[in-house]
């Protein structure tokens, strides 16, 4: 990979959310500072205070009680039972791990930082008048350890300090917004204990619940005289004798050396980068694709927890992370895992699938206790263990957000074509979700199903007006999607009686609410009349794709008018992810110019210099009214999803290449390699000078694959191994290619 993608800064990095990010799925490090000190802000994905608020354990914490409060118009009751706990208590919450600080005896005259994305390694070069020091650091992709190497003039060598979080410091909780400004001291933890044995040091942090953890460092001299530090974040849930094992592991790694470990680390990343690639005439878009795939590989790995709001880079500000670093299921977790399948990073993305699947027992308990229902359902704002955290109840306890989680299983099945996954996981996950939801579906006066209460994230915020007496398009779209996919999956599996059962439910769902102007409404009584950040009323356009854009003129007009209505209402209330989500809809619409424009707005104005999505227009240039900068990751990966959708879409099983690229890309050259389509096929293609040059299909499974003919010519040449033949297909129509597992098929214009 070309080092043109690297992050490079010629001035000291002053903030943690602009730092050089390192990660291996479980552990994260943010490298920043001016040398006085140079900071390594550390995080581990499973460090959580899992204590639940007393209100969650109260017998009145039920869906039925929530409905009764809504029917009575009892806002105080709703707040007291279901909402206030989120800000009232500092727990449950994601926890920061601590920090390493490297300080130097002299002030730094110049500091240059570079993050090599190819090697996943940070490099800092510091100049002290006539002396210089180079610091390199990486988080090992396989063994989980952190490595630091310091090379240079020993007279300027610095001291390395272990800094635990300030859990026992002075109370600092005077800010009016505890979502962003809750002091760590409110957790009530004791100060960490500092310890050392020879060349090994550590701090041991006890809490007031089950968790204990430590940061352990081993420090010594390398074979050529350089200074080497190996560190790890260990916790008591690592097993018996966890701290002693961590000390032995760091000491052993120090003996083995920096370079030997680095080779294995780079081998992992070389494999990762080999899974797919793109080449664009747009340097910024190409770099953002590479950078965000780097971020994904750093904070999502099989065997580790999936990324919550900040992934493995919990805020280092002496406070709890924004929104407690939780798992939000009304948008955030879903968008974070939109792009990985097409980018062909299956194993890394399986972290999310495995997490949801392993939480089924907790989801069943929550469905029974809170919803008084069979099947399963997870809280929409929850801990690592699936515990409810409260918050705005119409969203934090929405019964339909669970359906949006189901889509992760659907996407995985469609992308891989794995029949065992469909039978043993996807269908079961959908069916058990439906069992819970059906408990609360009831016929209305028109005979169509309705829900006792409905909402549409995040319209009317946390007011009584947010509770809708007629079903929202958000809830309805998810219900239509749930039962439509259950029907299709059951048919595919040969469960014909169950397929008929799901079809019967679909027949009794109402139609989506559409205004007289042909625009999707919030619900049959209310239309969106002002700018808003969350496009929940548009779920049927994207990501659910319920509207048949190509097969139905009415559906296409509804989608186009609703997207246009976003332009009419403006972007004042948008946040960063809104630009990314809008870009996905423009890409689905085939409007590559608009898709790219919205991606550029997000990248330029709502992302930190290191690429982190900061939600707001923190530069205050006027693209939206939110000027804050709370870091969350979902906007990063939703944007890359949109970019990939500009290059490849699979529409009703038909492969369409370059369906939504700007004219400038088509005029020059654009190419992608090994993007994942559907049913286990990897797709590559190139367009140059407005001509599609080739499509290549590589198959993991036997199947018949449909391709849209966008070559501008009816006569096409098909090459499969040593077999070559011609076909005739009208331009813009589709043709099928029958392939065996392991085939490589090349499609081009017949000369």
C-alpha cells in the first residue's frame, strides 16, 4: 500500500480525539501530546461498570407500565421510572483504562507525527535543538500487547509514567449536561495502587463491583541499545492468576524484542489489506475509504466485543465518555456495521453477529421481564452484558429497534449465501424477535395491526409528543421488513407452513403513510416539517429498501420526493451521521454527485483531522447548527458504506457496477477489487473514459449470478477458466452466469 494514505501531522497533537489511533479489536491506544508529555491514552473494550440502576430492577420497570404512563399523559412517571436514571447515576458505563506518559528532560523544538496505515504503526519524531528522538508504537494484531520503541540521544531520553484514571480525585461535576460532563469520581472507586518488580511496573485498579484491572509495563533495552516498552491491559475476567500472567507475558515479550513481534503484526495487517481495494480519481474519497477500513480493523475483531459508540478509544478527559460509551440500537451500532461485508472483512465484522447471538439468553430474559412476551428483545440503550441503561424511553426501550438488529443477520446471510447460517442463526434470530413483537400487535378499528404506543427516533426528542397514537413509518417499516424477510427465509428453507404464517401477518399490516404530496410521513397524522438529524421515517428507502425503485413507478416517485424533501427542509438540525445516511440514499437513488457532495461535507466539517466522526460542525462553518464534538464511530462507517454503494449495488439479486458515481470518476478511471456481492460472490470492476472495461466474479459457492449489462454493447465475452463464450444481452438488461464454487469469471466487451 502506498504511504500516501498515512496520517501525518507537522505540529503536536493537542487533543485525544485528534490523536493517532491504534487498536487490535480489544485494546486501543490514542497517541498525542507535545512531548511534555507524549501521551498514550489506553482503552480495553470490555472494561465496564455493569451495575444497573435500581429503577431497572424495580417491578414497575415494564412495557405495560410505560404504555399506561403514556396513555395517562404522565410525563413525570415516564421520567422517574424509565429516563432519569441515565443521568442520575454514573453507572452503568464504559470505563477508560488509563494512560502512559512519556516526558522529556528538555522542551521539544519540533514534533512530527505519522501513522502508517499499512503497518498499523505510529511514528513520532521529536527534535530538541541539536538532538532528536524517534518513538514508534503499535498494538500487536495477534498477541494483544502494546509495543513502544524509543531511539535517539540518550541525554534527551524521557521518563515513562503510569497514570490511572482519576477515580478518587476532586469532584468536578458542576456542568449542566451530565451526558458529556460526568466526573469519574462519581463512580466511587478507590485510588489505584502503584507497584513494581524489577523492570516491571503496574497499577492495580479496584472498583466497587466485580471488576479489577491493571496496566502492566515491562521496560528494557533492545539489542541495538534502543529503549523498548511492552504493555498490556489485564483484567480479572481474564481468568485465575490474571495479574501474574500479564506480568509474565509482558516480560517474555520484552525478551523476544520489538522487531520479531512486529513481523507477525504486519503479516496480519497485510492479509487484512489484501481482502479488498479501490482506486479512484478522487484522492480524498480514496484515502477516507482506506483510513476508515483501518479504523474498522483496529476496533472490531472476532473474539472481542463489538464497537460501542467510541470503539476502543474511550474519551481521555477525566470524565465518563459521551453517552457513557454505551451500545445504542436506534442507529449507532447498526450504522457501525453497515460497510464491512461489501469491504470483504467478514471475520472482523462477525464480532457484532457473535455478540448479538451470544446475548440471546439475556434478550429472552428481557423480553419476558420487561415486555411480558416470549421470544427475545434487547434494550436499545444497553451495557456490554445487555443490561438496560434507561434514557429517553420511546427510543431506549423501543420494541422495534430489535428488528433493526436482525438486519445484521440478514445482511450476513445474503452476502455469504451460507445455508447453515440461514437455518441455524438468521432465521432463528428473526423468528424469536417476531415472537416478542407479535405479543403487542393488536388489530385496530380497520382490522390492520397497530401497536399500543409508537415513536420515530428521535422526533420530538423526549417530550410527550414523541409518543404517537398511530403507528409510525419507522415502526411499520421495520415490521414489514421483519415479516417479509421471515416469509422469504422460510420459503428458502422449505418451511412452507411458517412461510404462510408470516404472509398472513404481512397482509394485516397497514400501508406506509404518504402525504398528498407523495412524501413519506412520520405517521398518518404528522409530516416532517423541519430539519431533523435522524431519518427514521425514511427507513423504507434505506437501509430496509422496501420500496421497489426499479419495478414500481409509484415507489420510485415516493422515494425521490421524500429525498427531495430533505433538501427543502435543510440541514440545520443534522449531525455528522446525517450526511452519511443521506449519501447512502442518494447512492441508492443513483445520484452519485449528491452522494459524494454529502460525504465531502461530512468529512470536511464534522470529522477530526485523524478522521474521527465528531458529530457536530465543530469548526462552526455553518453546515449545521450543532457545534459540539462528541466522538462516535457510526458516521465513519455509514459514510464508507455510501461510498461502496456508489461503486457496487446488488438490486434484487442483480449485480450493478458503478451505479452512482460522479461524472468526473467515470471520465477518468475508477476500480474496485473483491467487493462482496450476494450469495458468496466477490466482484471486481473497472471503468475508464466512460467505458466499463471489465467485471470479474470470484465465487465461494455454486450459483447462478445475475449481472446488469452496463457495457454499452450487446455482445459480451465470458471467460471462465479455460472456457470462453459469447452472449448477446440488450444494454441495461441483465444476464445470468452459472458458476461453480472457486470459479473466476471475467466479463468484457466482445472485440
